[in-house]
C-alpha cells in the first residue's frame, strides 16, 4: 500500500465517521479531539492513524466502513502502519 493510498483510506474513514453522529461522538470521546481540531489535522499522520485506530478497535465499526468504501477489512490496519511508518508487532 502506498502512503497516498493509506492517507486516502484514512480520509475516507474520517468522512465516514463524520457522517454518523454516534461514531463522531465516539471518536471525539476516545481521542479528546473536537471537530475543529479534527478538521485542522486532516493531513496530520497522528490524527489519521487515530481515526483508523478508532475503527480498528471494534469490528462492528470496521466492517460497515469497509463495506461502504469497498475494501478488504485488513486494509485499514495496513494503512495505519503505512501512515505511521511503524511495522506490525513493534
């Protein structure tokens, strides 16, 4: 996965979350970020990774998102590692 593809997927995730008030409130409560900070941090790898982490923590959130954008449910996890530059199991 390229860095551009990973960022695009994270931005799709943010848009998906923002369109659902329950998910948005969950992300904000989980991260402590308000809507303005989320908007300002759209290009910030830490915020994008946090958005993906939020979806990844609950399969009931992850699977519907993946179905919505038409991607394999394993891709958000891969994208998270590409965005942060980490390798799995560090």
